[in-house]
C-alpha cells in the first residue's frame, strides 16, 4: 500500500529528528501520526533499531594497524622522490649529451685544415696546405669540334 | 599566597592542549613541505588511526582500509604544495581518504543479494551484523558514505558536507534517502 502524504511527512520528520531539534508543531504532528498510524509506528521502531545496530558496528580508534604501516608509506615516498628526480633531470641530461656531441663534431671539423687558393694568399703561394693529388683529366685528348 | 585554580583555568586546559597540538601539527606540515622525514612520521602517527578507522567503516574490510589509508597519506604528501593553509591539513587528508574510499566502492560491484524471506530471521547479533553489511554493500557509494560518516563517524551535517564537497542540503537529502533505503532493505531482510 502506497504511503500517503502524511506517512511520507512522518517518515521525513522522523529521520530529521535524528539530526536537528524539531519545532513544537513538528513534534505534535509526529505524536499524532504515531498514535493514528500503527504501520508508521512500527516502521519507526524497526528503523531506529536498525540504525542503532549500524552505529554499534562502528570501529573505534584502537583498531589494529599493521606494524609496517608507517614504514611502507615512507619507503614509497622515497621511491617516488627518486623517480621524480630522474624524470625531472632526464631532459637536461639529454640536452647536455646532444651539446657534447655537437661540440665534439665542431672541434673535429675545426681541427681539419682547409684547402686555400693561390690567389687568396699574398705572394701567390699556398702555405700550410696539404698537397693533394689532382686527377689527370687528359683534356688534350678531347677532340676539338669545329662547326 | 597561591591562587586556587579557577573554573576558567580548568576549562581552558583541554583547549590549550588542543591549541598546542594544532600548533605542533602546523610545524610538522611546514617541515614536511621541505621533505623532513621526521615530521612526516609524526603526521602519520597522529592521523593513521582515524584514517584506518574511517576507511574500515566505509569499506568494511580492514586490509583494504589500510591500503586506502596509505594511498591517502601518499597522495596528501605528494600534493602538499596544493595545500594553502597548514592548519587545514587534517581536513585535507580526511577528504582524500573518503574520496579514495568512494572510488573503491564505485569499482566494486554491489552483490545483489536476495534476502531469503522464507528463512526466518532469528535476530541474532552476528546475523544482524551480516545483514547490515549486506545492506551497506547495496547502497550507492554516495549514500553509503553519507550514512556512514553521519551514523558511524558521528560527523555533523556541516562536516559531512565539507568532507564530501557538497552543499548541506544535498547531505540532508542523501541522508534521508540512505536511511529510507536502509530501512526498506532491513525490513525486507527481517521478513516483515
């Protein structure tokens, strides 16, 4: 049977009575409905009993905790700190590595002497140049074509 | 001539102790920000019982509750930079714990247990506990958390609202719904 509006109001006020002070008019309503509706009266009693059992099932502060509880937290925090440090510094390490490779390459190129032209050197002589063997193109063997 | 202790002196002693404890905790939190392990250990020692108790009340499993409490500490310390006021550490930690418990409850599938009304409910204490555990597992996580925080943790409406980050009206509404549902399931269980 669907609860009427009065029963619904009774149920709501009965619940709110657990958490706040009801107004006198609300108290009077509850009393009157409790007398008039045996179903609501019994339901209220059963509900109160169930809620009390729920409250009794609450664990208290002297609940047993594992002896390694604190140690596990601190250990995990330390591991996390090391991992975060690696993650934080790894881009800098990669950048430093690239910079070292670039510097090494630049020094290698700088150490290799370049070929200079005679015209660029005062006196027309190339100095400090590494002698090179030019290929013999045998240009004189190319036939001359006349139009 | 020594003055007899006044009522004011007697009354303020617990208040002074609480103020000293709060000041001490603020110092620990401040030192934690710079990675002081001793301060960390002190904060854990102070709050672990309450966190494990709350998580156990919500999850009804002590081992899982310890896991969640540890996760709550780790999250709180890793994100301690987000905490603007050192005085709010206790509430901040508690909120993280409740939120992690609710995440766990959402992941668990509620076992839909049909109460065997053909079997008479004898009303024994152990049987009542089993029935209540089953009823709690059938409540939605938000309703379960609300009714546990109010009935078991004995938090006020304002405290529940702050922990769950919802308005007080929502707490009132959820609590009423949770109690109604709890009552209905209990009546089904006892076969009335």
